[in-house]
C-alpha cells in the first residue's frame, strides 16, 4: 500500500506530456499561442475531425482520405490547444500514435476489428485501463496502474477503438462530499463547460467552479469540442444524462447490466452503469454495441438481464420514420407542471416559461412525425397524497444530515452500496490497491488535506463508511424494495403498461432519478439553447445553456429508444458546436 504521495499532476505536467506527443507528430513544441498561430497559417486540410461523426470517420478511413494516425494527430493538437482552458482530460495516452499505427497496418492488411477500428475515444477516469493510470479523480489513486482492464475497455479495443485519453469526472463519480461542485476532482481541478468556460463570479461560488454546470460526473466536455469521437461515461443517477443535456450531446444511459461494470470504480451495483456520450444518436448506437459483450460477463451477474441484438448492432434501429405510430407519454405532474402532493404543502417541480415553450415545440415535432401523444400520463408515486407513497419525499441519504440513525426517511441504498461495492472493488486490485478499504481511503484523505485532498470534505464517504454491512442490511433491503416500488411498480412500470407506451418524454435530464433506481434506460438528445436565469452580478453576460430532451422506457428497451431518439434527432438536427473552439 502506498503511504506517501507527491501530489497531483499539474497542468504544466500535462502540457509537457502533450509537448512530447505534439513534437512527435511533427509540430513545434506545445504552447497554446504557438499552436493557435500555426492553425491560422496552415492551409485548410481536406478532412477535419471537428464535429465529424463516426460513420464519416470510417468512410474517410476506408476511402484512404485519412489514416488513424492522422486522426489521432488532429485530436491531439486540439487537446493541446484547448485543454488548459477546459480541463477535459486527466491523462492523455502517450501510446495513442503507436496504437493508431498498429490499427492502420491491420487495415492495410484487410483486417478490421469492428465498428470502431482506428477511431479515438475517451474513457471516464473511473474505468480501469492497465496501461494508463486510473485515478477516479482521487489523490489516493493518482498513480494507480490497475492490474487489469475493465471489461468494457477490452470490448472497445476488440472493436478497434483507440483509447486516446482518460476524461475528467467529479471525484469518485460524485460520492465524496455533498457540497462539492460537479466536475471537480482533487487530481485535475474543475472542468468547465465549453458553452461558457468561465468561472462563477458570485460570492460563495467563486472558488473556481464553472459558471455553467457541466451536468454531472461523466463530463462530455471533450466530446463537445471534438477532442475525440465520443466518450464513455458512467451513471448512478444522472451522470450520463445530465452532462449530455448540459453539453448538447447525445447520452445513452443503458439498462443496468447491459454493459459490464467489471473494472469500473463503483458507487453501488444496484444502479451503476457505463454508457456512451457522443454528438449524434448514430455514434452513440455504434459505441453502445461496441461496449456490450457478446455473452454475459462472468464478473458481472447483471449482464444476464438483457439479450444483445444480433451482432450487437444497434445501427439497424436507426429509423428516421420510427416516430410514426409510436406512443409517447407526457408525465405532466412535477416534470412539466408543479404539483402539491405527499408531505409538501408547497408546489414542487415544474418548468420555466422558456423550458415550457421548448417542450411544447418538441411535442409538436413528435406529433408531426406521426407519434401518438398521450398527454397527460400520471405517475402514481409522484401524485400520491401520503408521504410514504410519494417518490418526491423519498430521496437518497447523503451528507451528515443523513448519517446513521438519522436516515429513517431517506434511502440508504447508495451509501450502503458504496461501502459494500467499493471495498469489493479494492480487493480486485490486489497489491496494486492504493488503499485496502473505504476506511483507509478516508484516513488517507485526512492525512493529505494539505496536498489538496477533500477540499470540500468527505461527508458522503463518511456516512457510507459508518454503515455496518450486517447490522444495516435489513434497512438497506427494505429501502431497496421501496426504491423499486416508488420508481417502478408504482412509477414507470404502471404508466408504460397502462397506456401501452413506447416511451415517456422528459424535459432535460429530469427522468434520471426515477429511471436510475430500477436501472431503466434513457436517451438524451440535444434540442435548444435557453437563457440562464441565475442572478449573476450586474454586467455579467450569462451565455445561453444547452437544453435536451430525454426518452425513457423499461428494462432492455434500448433498441426502441435508439429508434425514437434517432427519428427525433433527424427531424430536428439541433446539435451544433460551441463557439470559440474552431
């Protein structure tokens, strides 16, 4: 076990690493100013990676318009030019060019591994890669070279993907401190949203956090500005859907078990799942198939839940006419309109006027494309008059206010699961484990506060670690049953079945909580840019923020959701790149 630490890599360290890579591809040594000048004076190339889809990348490779090495070169130059402004990457793969060369040789020999052959992608830095450090954003893990690859890492490489980088995340997927801003970690600092890459000027928020939220721990920053073709995120409750919504990306949060979690730093196996984040539905469909195993993973029993489509090919569901005849439900209460129910005497939920206008437009598009809109549909657990039956009164326990003995009225599934599953994960690392237990991690963090650990405390780690896996199991199991009752049995299941729906339509990423607990799939699709209503200081010009819509359905419904999302995307085509990153 490592007992000392030299501190996180600085941005200078990362810049020096990129200097070596950029020099290797024939450019002058890295500085943002030099690269900007070089880009301004170099003649336009016939092929660019900016906003280019995976099918178009593959077509260019097949036509010999470009090589995988040249793709990697373009992406590395973009990382070198812009990453200091955004902090989208934690580690850049120093072997990316060599990996590209090997895949180019295979292509020349007529060998194609799969749908991502020679395509650069990034992994959220809680996904194990034995040849690249996996930090989880935690200082204790800053030098971890895992003893094995995550199953999804192996699947992606078997499909031909080049792992170009490990991407920014909220530390340990946002289960460290309840007050920690999204997309902050002790290893790499604060990630910033390209749609407004400024820090928050407001008193009390002026600690370096982003003025515009990046939307969760599975940052889509680098995908947003074409640092790579797509990235893999992970979600426990919102960390794929929210950053897709906030970065104007497509995000697929799969059914829990669709993609193996083996080799992913966990919060809880009850809800954790990896999933793709891309700029188009087609790209997300390609990545989803590449990530899925052909057979269940013996290291993850949940992978038996869903049967993969033939050849794990989700692209056959990309039907621009899929909305014709589809039945889409509109869950008005709380998600669109404020509601008084359960233990509250005040209205909860509802949309802003701008959001309401957008959702009215979206529903009109669905109707115009031939969908039957069932409006409204009522989710029983949202409107239930008794607090015990109301999902809005049953939140996950987090923070010191929900410590052991003060958690009767919240679900301890996440904090119990973190103690159980994190310790089990550490055991798989053997002697490579930076710490042997969650308790040891907390102690390490306290000992290294001056080095930058736990800037915002570690209340969520504390309330997880105080769980007694034997004595608290009965409450955990009861809470898990209640989670499933309020989100599935008296939630999504009853609405989908009673109304014979293909999917429910949610504004933004608002279905994250209700779909996450039963492990149901969702897809977020970009739609609009909306005014920011936060009270910023006079003279501060807040930029419009991305706004997406989410299609949600029951377990293993990914093929149908891909079809609906694709048809909606093709009918609207709202995605575009943020300004300032040409």
